[in-house]
DNA sequence: GGATCGGCTGGGACCGGTCACAGGCCCGCG
DNA sequence: CGCGGGCCTGTGACCGGTCCCAGCCGATCC
């Protein structure tokens, strides 16, 4: 072991165990046909030396790193964060490792992140693609490494893992409509987000399905502040508001209550996300729960299939659920 | 380029540009003393071939991966998450890459995560060590890769980047005390967290510094639900509550209001974290803001110093600030 | 004019694993 | 007693970069 301070190598182990490096390799990779006694000697040597396999060397020859890359947004919202966390857990369960980097939605930045991960030799990439511009960055990206899209909302079929946004929006709207509301307004997220776009569309569809005229849509940016601002822009005849996410709903309620209106007495509010804060806001928020962990797990399944050249499992969206709390009431 | 489907190698580029692989390497690494004309030819060849350097090969010979590892908790709270995000950004700015894995606080799990990262050849590790048990996992971990602790609260000096918890707790307490409150109760996080421990101690210190007797401390688990539960365990004589974090404060306020008490009319509440939801909760929450991004940046500075064998910059804690909103009022 | 020197380039070993292949040994069989 | 065939093991090439060293060239110097 006369190599700098690099730690023992396979040859050192081999020498100590009195075998060849190849035998050590076989033990490490669980190859059959090794005499138990030999195997034990090798294992003992590994232990004594504190040997640890060098993955760079391994990756160099195999061309596989057993690592998947993840690209998330610069500003981490609860959704992407939870999803990537789900990916990480599912990957670890599958014996894979994860490497994460972030990128703002500009194509340039996404391309950079992609290049970085490909350069690191990841076997597949999970890309949070809530915004259309992120997906556009992939145009002409004909790399040999498969890319799975996350949280596209179910817009494009194909290699993507998402929550069914239309279904979620319909859940919220039907809840409000079933309570008797007809003047329902929508505070949406930025239209650059596919999810916001889909929730918007479904808002309109849900209204017209009941023969109702949609009210003007107020555009927010997902933050509590923008929800607060939306409060003063609300249609005075509205008796219910479907908010694009919980944070905006919280801000909106704050504005409403400040203006002397009672929630849900005067006006009902429903959110989207089921954040921790929504459980105990005043009033506790009726909202749509999304299982981000399931999205992550599904993404990993897709990546493994893609990596191994298998047919991808049939596309399937994760179904959201409605959580009824106290921010909504019958008209 | 007759190698499987591995993409072009340095030799392919060299052949195309009519130079040696060594010259290509020099161009790639910005070595001086290359004729501009030669350099351009190489660059052109790289571009035409879509060549990309194989980092596994590079890491194999240099022994450096230009990557830092991060270990976060299984359940991602806002603090660790924001901090790791800060590490990621600062690392990228320094030309380093990050690889993240998570571990539950059990020593076993932390050791595994450590081993994994060391095996991947990271140059340094940032470890979220809010809980004492996490730090204990490092006993006898004499690896050659430096480990920086995150969010220890400033308890142990040394290779750690944290926010000054004592100062933050003092900020919250002095605010309440200056408003004239004397019956102040504390809802703390789990004592296994150093941060919770430090906030607790400072609560007691702040009280006795003014000659006041501390009230019984209620123990929560950081969640809104535990804050809600704390609401019914509150000392009836308390006129103010210092909560260990915003989520618990939100749950507590919910319980209080449900029980018919007014915040801040009957009782003042201050939180800790400055989460997005706290800006527009009802009432908007007075809380302590922590600059997690700065912690991340500081951690990266420490890691670079450690990696290069430099003397670590003198230990310094990030100072929190008080954000006054509407959940507190004079007695 | 020959030696020296600096700018620029090439040749080969090496990092630490995996893979393909070639044995050595011992057994059973004819 | 010789030979084929498992079982188990060793040998050497190779992955794609970086590092060390040598060599070429023209210009400068004495």
C-alpha cells in the first residue's frame, strides 16, 4: 500500500489475503464458485484494511455509475422538494444513489444542469418540469441518458411522473359547487406552470359543466404575499374562491379577514397542496392533498425501466384527494 | 471511436484535430503555452464530436471528484432544507458539485450515509447535525475526508456552521419582556435537538436575568399538531408564549382561538423560523428570522479550507433577527 | 557557428477496478 | 493409468483521463 494517502486498493487486499485481485473482485460482486474459506479470508482482509471499493475506477470500466441525477428548481417549493425527496428514498431502496443539482427555468440553465449530470455519468435523470420552458430545454437533447419529467401535471404523456392536476382541480371545484356556490373565483399560479394552466382550465370546465359563467381569473405567483394582494382584487359578488395553492389561500384569507369578511361565513376558500400550515390555519384550510412520495417512487420505476431498455410501464397519473376542513361552508 | 456506444474519448478528439491526447488535455485544463491555432483546432474537434470529458477517469487518477456530499434528515424541515439549498448554491458558485443523501438520526444510518459518500469519493461532507445522536455517529470516524456540521446551534465550537440559537431565543424573549410580560411560557422542540435545547436554556436565562421564575416548559415535536396540543396544556396565568418554531406557534394559536382567547389581545405568541406561512397567518406572526443561505455559504467556505488543508476561518455564528408582526402586544 | 534556452508538443506509465481468457487441481470414468 | 470435466483461481488487457519526462523547433547569445 505505497500509494500516497489514497487508502488501500484491491491489490492490497489481495496481497493480504494471499489471493489475486480478481478473486477479491469476485467476492465483492457476489460471484458464485468461491470456496467459503477463501471468501472469509478476503472478507477478513477487507475488514482489517478498512478497504473500500473505488467507484470511479468501477464506473470507468463499466460505464455505469449506479447514480441517478435530479434537477430541481432554484426556489424550492414544497411540491418539487417532496417529490425529489421521494425519488431519493425510492432510489436508495433500489440500490441507486442520487445526485441533485438545481436550475432556474431558463433553457440555458437547464441545459447546463443536464450537461453537468451527463458529464458526471448518471444513468438517468429526473427533471422537475413544472414549467413549459424547462421542457423546451430538452429539444434536441438526444443524449443516451434517459430523462424522466416530474410534475408536468399530466399534460404530455410519455416519460413523466405527475399528479393528476385536472382531477385535483375538479375535486376542489365540485366540492364548492356541491355546497351550492355559483359565484366561484379562481386565483391561479403563474401560467408558465403547466400545473397552474391545467388547474385554470379545469376551473373553467367545471363551471361550464354546470352551466355557469366563470369569473375573471386572478393571477398570483404562488406566494402568500400574492394571495394577500389577490384579496383586494376579488370580485365582490364571489362567494367562494378556489386558490391555486395553500400559500396563496392563506394570504387571501388574511386579506379577507382584515377587510372584515368572515371565512367561511361570508366566503369559502379552498387551497391546493395540504401544507403543514394549512392544518392549523384559521380557519383550518380545506385543500387538495397530493402524494408527492408516490410521484417520486413512480419516477424511479420509470428510470430503471428506461435505463435497462425495458418498455416503460404504462403512463399513469397519481390521484390527488380532497381534505375537507373548515374554510368552506354551504352557501 | 470504435468503442461500444460510450461516446467519443480524448483520443478521438486528438485524432480528429491531428494532435496528441496530451494536447487535448492541456486545452481542456487551460494550460498555458498552446499555440492559439492548435487550440482552436482542438476546440473545433471537441465541438464537432460532441466530446465530453469522462469524470470517472479523471477522478480515478486525480483522487479528487470536485464534489461535496451532504447528509440531511429523512424528514425535511424548512431549516435543513434551506441550508442544504444554500450549500448547493455556494458550492456551485465555487465550481463544486454536490451529492445529497439522507439519514435518520440513528448512528447506524448516519454511518451508512457517511460510508456511502466517502465511497463515492466526495472531497468533503456537510452533515446536518441538529441532534446530538447524529454527532455521536462520528465518534471514531477518522476518515481522510473532512466533515462540517450544520445547524448545531453553536454548541460545540469547531468545524460547524450554525445560527446563533441563544441570540435568537434572547431576541424573542427580550421582545416579550420589553412588552411587559412576566408570565411567559415556552413550548420547546424535542430536547434531542441541540437547537431546542439551547432555546430552552436561553428561555430560562432570560427569565432569571429579569428576576422572574420560569414557567413549566411544554415539550412539542416541531409539528403544527403538537402546537395545537400544547394549547390545552398552557399555564392559565401565562400572558405570552415563546414557541420553539413557527409551525407549533400556528397550531397553538389555532387552539387558543378555538378556546375563545384572542391573540394578541389576551395572550401574545412569538415563533421561530419565519416560514412563508407566518407572514400571513392570523394574526401575522412575530418570529425570529434565520438566514439559512448564509449558513450554507459559510459551510462551503469551511469545507474548501478543510479540503485544501488550510486553517479553518475562525468560527462564527450567523446572527438571527427579530421580525415584529402582529401576534404580540404590550401586556 | 554551435550551445543554450524557451515555447510547444508527443510518448508512455499509471490510477483501480472489471472483463475475457487461461490455466491448475481433483474427481470420476473407461 | 490416462483423460475429460467441474470447480476454483490467476493473468493480462483495458476503460479514459492526468502526470512526468523527453524531444522538436526556431531564436538568442557569445
